[in-house]
């Protein structure tokens, strides 16, 4: 089953990731990876769930996430409609130093970058889709013991459609507390959004006002231009 991406903007509040995990764990969604990081807007995180579910099940998960008071907006994109990448740090411990050139040759083919070298080990940095990272790891495992640290998949939708509230437009005036301008409904807002949480954010109240919002019914998008 192809992966489906559920992308969300959430308030950077204590316990927000625990509440998100509670939604998919209690309903037994198969989550391949979860990533969270700064969205570029103060007080707001961007969260990406890569799920091994049908598009219908993924949209159901998005609708359930939209009901959380911390969630500002949610979007769902199938694999062919999103660009997804992850970063991996791969350490290979070599049984003998003379095998290093072989490992470096594989790294060159995959465009991996060597970030640390020791007499009998290499640490390489690789960026790509999940299939590329998996293939690289399988190949270097033939040279010795391997330690892997992966970030999980970060994704954005292809084309002009933007997750509501995610666009960074420094040419437009922002409010004093740094709240981003809303994405107009006619400019490609996502198919799922929150109600008062999105409205508070769009009005310039910032992430601190999100805690008072509640999710709108699935399929409802409310945003102001």
C-alpha cells in the first residue's frame, strides 16, 4: 500500500504530540513515521504523518486530528501528489580499513555525503525518499555493522495548493505578534481545516489563541483573506 501524507499545522504547546499520538493509536492507524519541526511562524509546528492507510482512512484521521484544539489546519496528500523526503545518518563500522573505498563508491552513487571519518568507520548523510534510503542501507550492510538514525518523512503537496496558514510571505504585512496571513479559500486551501482555531490565527491572534478553538466538521474550511 502506498504511503499517504497527513500534514498539519499545530500550536507549539506542551503535550501536543502526545494528543496527536493518542488519536492514531486509539484508532489503530498504521503510522510509518511522524515528524515535527518549526513551521517558520512563531509558536507553530508543522507535523507530518506518513501513514500506511487508504486515502479514505487517511482523510478520516485528518478529520479526527482537526477536532483537537491545538490543530490549526490539516491536509491529506497521496504519495503521487506530494514531495516527501527524509534525512538519514548512516554509520558503517568496517571490519578492515581497506574496505573504505568500496563504501565510498556506494556513497557516491547515492550522492551521500561523508560527515565523519574514523580509522574503521564512516558516517554518511543521505537525503531522499524512503525507497532510496532503504536501498542505500541494504547495500552498506554488506560492508559491516551499521547504525542508522532517520528523521522520518517531511512532505509538501505538489503544485500551487498550500496548507492553510503555512505560506511565508514576507512581502505582506504581518501582525505585531508574527501571525501569518491566511490563505484565501480561492487560492487552494486544504480540504480539511479547523473552525475557530483557524479563524483566530487568520485574524492575527497567534498560536496563543488556538487553545480556545474547536475543529469544524470534516470537509469544512474557514479562512479569511
